[in-house]
C-alpha cells in the first residue's frame, strides 16, 4: 500500500477550513415590496411569498443554494429535512 503525498497535503488544506463558521439559512420564499408597503407593516400583517404552503424550502450556505428540503418540527423548534442536494458545476482548475 502506498501513501499519496498529494492526497495527504490536500486533506491537510481541508482540515484548516473544517472549523470556519458559515451562515446557514432556510428560505421559505421571497417577495418584492415597495418602501411604502414595508412602512405599512405591523403586528398581524401577512406577507405573501412566492412559494406554495407545504412546498420545499431552500437551504442556503453563505447565500449560496446548496439544498432543498421540507420543514419539520424538532421538539419545539423548526428544522429542515434535506430532500435534494443541489449539484454544483465542476471546478475548472485552469480558469
């Protein structure tokens, strides 16, 4: 059995990043509103989003779509069960 030095070096580079904090967001939907509409919002206001109730939510990491899923209850909190991973385009090492 041989050890590939490049793979060990690549793994070492990845280990440096494993504890970097990322912002993870579950997005139910979006809408566009004018400043006047936003100023009219108050307790009890309803904002209609561009998604159907019960539809998938987007899972974003640092504002980049990585997956879709369904909203679930975890004890008294909300969670997201991942149902689809978003494939990413291949990385071009020679841009």
